[in-house]
C-alpha cells in the first residue's frame, strides 16, 4: 500500500510540474509559431514528407478522421495508465524501470517545452484541426486546462507509446512480440494526420525514449549491483545475511533482450559461463558480472 501511495505521489507531482510548464509557455504563441515555421523548413530541407499531404489523404474519409481523433484522445493517457497499473499489479519487478523511464522522458519533454515552445501544425495556415472539424476534440472536454497546446516538441503521445511497446517486448517471449511496435507507429501516423505534431516531434520523442530507458536502467543497475557484490564478496557471512543483502524483487532490472523477462522460457534464456549456476534471485546481467569477477579471482589464484 505504501509503495502504491509513493508511486501515485510521484506521478501526481509530475502532473503538477507539467501544469506549471504549461502556464509558463502558454502565452508565448508568437515564438511558438516562429519555431513551427523553422521546423517546417527544416523538414523540407531533409526530405521528410509534408504533414499537410498526409492530412489531405485522410480528410476525405470522415470515419477514418474520427477514428484518428478518438485514438488521439484515448490512445494516450488512458492506455498508458492502464498499462502502468497492469505492470504494477502483475509485473512488479519491471515497474521501477518503466516508471522511471516514463518520468525521465516526461521531464525531458517539459524542459524541451520550456526551451523550445512549438505550435502544432493545426495552428498554422494550410492545416486543419480535425478535432474541431470532425470531433471529438480533447479541448472540448476540459483537457485544455491541463494540456500545453504549444508543446508539440517532443510528442509525448509517441514517446509514451514507445515505452509501452518496448516494455511489452521485453516482458514477452512470443515470437511475434515485435508487433507491439505497431502502437508507436500508428500513434505517429495519427498525431501527424490530425495536425497535432510534426514528424520531427515523433523522431525526437523516440530518441529521448531510448535515452530515458538507458539512464533509468543504469540507475537501477547501480542500485542492484552493490548489494549483490557485498553478498558475493563476503563468503564468511551466513545464509541469513546473504539472503538479506539479495536485491528485492521490485527493483530487479530487465533489458531489451528476449529471455530477461519473467515469462521467458526455453532457449530464450541467456546462459552464464559454465561452472556456476546463476542465482535465481538475481537479474541475469548482475549474475554474469559476478561470474566474470569470480573467474578473474580464480585465474589470479592459479597464477599466484
């Protein structure tokens, strides 16, 4: 219960920080539009397809546009929230890394909003606000009081969808698990076709995701490794102390590798070097590190 309250407080604090950033940048429309024109020119220079052309392909199909609008509204916060609850309840060992990645990504996005306010395409000439024209629009149901409409860079829709996808890939051993990447792919098409984001917003978001994931994984790895080393390097300690120093399940780290997930079976499991068994209560990458150090000590003792 305490763990749940702590995580809820973290996410609530993140929401208040986002609202604060919105109030700071909400009145900077002129700068945001100027930055938007620079983004359009940059995308044209590097050959990215025009968002206006992508939008034109769907405007003649009202049903498809409405479907995109619905996905834009309900494929972001509700799906991500449901996914986080599922991970917390059923994949607790993975929750800290996913939660921290979400937080790092969102904080990085807010800092970028402060440094580079960006108006979405729908606020520029030549684009249409599909939510206002076809419905539903998230800004008709009070979302505008919390959402930052001048924060197109990066697309947190795409960023959160990418974290959900790579997390599900890491937590599954099914051979078709790569299909989870359809979620951020579809999200990217939706945010562009509805004129809420530019292509570059999605690209920057994905780059930030992998940076946030790597940072969070290294942070969790450092928390894990020290107690494991203490247990391994002090063989005089009793079994009770060794069990006490083992890392708790809820901070174990998994990486983007099939076989490091709880559900991996069979040939997907990575193998430690021969001669020692990987402790069941330790993440594989930590156990392999300890195995490497054990082999170094054995080699040194033979040489001596």
